[in-house]
C-alpha cells in the first residue's frame, strides 16, 4: 500500500521544497540581519547605584578587614552582648 502513494509523496515533497525555497532564503537573510544587529548592539544602561549604608556604624557583625580569629571573637562578643541584653 505504501508503494502506491510513495511517488505522490515524493512529488509533493519536491513541490513543497520548491515553494518554500524563497521563504527559507528570506528567513536566513533576516536571521543574519538580526544576528548582526544584536552583535553590534551596545545598550545604554543606567548607572550602578552606590551603596546605601551608614558608614559611621562601626558595630558591623562582619568586617572583611578582620582575620578569621578576630572575626570569630567579634561574633562571640556580639552574641554574648545580645544574650545579656535579652536576659
């Protein structure tokens, strides 16, 4: 049964390919234009906002200038102060 329609399917496939060829050329051309446009695009971005912190606050829990043991001591001291304030 397949052999009966095989030739018709091949002819329809070839006809469809012939009709779609100009569309594929346009699509490929548009794809290339879009790719080139995006590759050359430099969007204008807003300025990066500065930090919104109070620099006068010196009692930060974490301070990257401390070494490990200084940081650990500061953490434990703060934890102790919080426990004393709560109790």
